[in-house]
């Protein structure tokens, strides 16, 4: 009829076909898709590396500060008290029952004399102290063995000894040779076989000038009564002050004021200040990196959509609806953003790990940042592709073809 025109029927496209159509644009324009995804991945990789590298540096610093005893306390009777205060024999178990305490150990002065040989003057003790030691002492004070081995459940029952670093030097035993005959020292006229020499212990320097024997051996060989003289405690750093407040009353309920507990290390205050400063730094860096990455994603996606107006005009002329045009380019935007996010996450994690290892830092991969970066890439890609897609879908076929 006159005055009527033929309307092209609209085609129906399923969501799966729409997704396939979006990936088709990527497959047919591989070079452009790779460059677009590369621009996105650089932004995401920057976000992860900018957060991950300082996080690795922070972890290395925190480990160094923790090695300075930020979570350790030392309890002992107040000196020169008459009569002397005796800590309970189960002091270690009592300390371990305090909630935030993670580990406890103890030593006890046996008041025995140690000599390199029985021919040395009995009054010459070389200024060394013979201590009965719990088996977990080294773990509690962050100590290590320089040569030989430490006491274990078997050797601690027999007359064996482990020398502190300075004690070994004074007794003329710099190191132990494997396979050779183990040296001996004379403690209260009894021979003890030396099975180990400790490295210097910065957190407990008294141990450097001591000779350590097993708790059971001290009882059987030296007449030790079983009362600790120093209790070492490790606790959660966040509750260290609370543990310090209750440690004395726990070890000596009747005379808590006669138990002296060390104050937390100054390194703990430094560690807390450093953690606070790093937290603020991370928030600032994450915000800047996300902004830069978001701008890069948005710029890439806007250009990717706008440069295809001719294709949009042709599809509109063939009957594609505005919703189908929007769906096609939105699916392509999401696919490109997801691809770029995956590439960026892998690149950022690799860069963070490589730099951390080159500096001998523990590699800290911020998985929350990885997830946030990937999710941010997709969201920014959606936001960046939405406006151009809507604008392009509103064009008439003639306008779109003329503008191509």
C-alpha cells in the first residue's frame, strides 16, 4: 500500500549466542584484542605490584623486629629476698594455661660448679652457671645450635651438657667435630659429655655464659630440687601487656609482688607503629593504583567500542535491535576486561615474587588485591563499555555508517 514501508523483522539472539558474538569480535580482531587486554593488564599488574612489593618489605621488617623478642617475657623471683622466693615446679604448665601464651619454658640455677678438667682448682668456675633446661628452651628464646645438637627426651636423662657460646670459649671448646670422641666437662666432680654448643642468643644473653643440662639429669646427678629460677614466655603480641599483668600472680599467687616480670621489648612499640604506618601507605597506594588502572581500562574500552561504528550501522541496517547492539559490545567489554584482569594478575604476582626474592624478602602475594584487581577490571570494563555501547545503539543505521 502507498505510504507504507517494509519493516525488517527483529531477530532473537539467546544470551549464549550474545556471548559467542562478543568473543567473535575478539577472535576476528586478535591484534586489537591483545593490545586492548594488554592495556588493562598493565593497570591491574601495577595495582598488585604496588601493593605486593611494599607488603613483602613490611613482612621482612616485621620478621626482623619479631626476632628481637617482641612477643617474649621473662619472669624470675626478685633477687636478694630472704627467704628466697621459690617458683612452683610446674611453673611452665601454669604459664602455658594463660590464654594468650603460645609457649613457655624455663631454666633453673643448680648452683653447681663446672670445670674443664678435674685437675682445675675447684674454686675456679670460670664465671659460668650450670642451668637445668627444659627441652623447648631454644624455641622459646629463638636460639639456635652452633655445633652438635640440643638436649632431647633421651639425652636429657643422662649426664650430657650443651654449652653456651661464651661458655664454650672459656672452656676451650670452640666447636664439636663429628665422628670424633665427644669432649667432657666436670660438673660437681661428675663427668658430663658435651653434645652441643649454642650460637649467641641475643634474647637471653645469660645463656651464652651457661652450661645447660637436662632437667632429669640435674635432679639425679646434681641434687636439683626442681624449682625454676627463670621462666620464659611467648605470647600473642596484641595481649602481651595483659599477660605481663597476670604472669606474676599466676606463678606466685601468695607473693605476686616478689616475682619480677620483664616489660615488653621496645621493638614491640616500634613494630606497632610500623604496622600502622604501612597500613596507611597500603590504602593510599591501592587507591592511586586503582585509579590509574581504572583510567587505563576505561580509555581502552571506550576506544575499542567507538572505532566500530560502521559495524554497528551495518548490524542495525540488518535488523539488530538496540538491546542486541548493547549486549554484543557489553559482552565483548566484559570478555576483554576479564582477559586483561587474568593477564594482569599473573604479571603482577610474578613481578612481586621476583622483586621480593631479589631482595631476600619473603614474597607476599596480596590475594585480596588480586581478587579486587580482577573484579575491578571487570567492573570498570562494564562501566567503560556501557556508555559507548548505549550511545552507539542509539545511532540510526545511516548515522552509524556515515560516521564509520
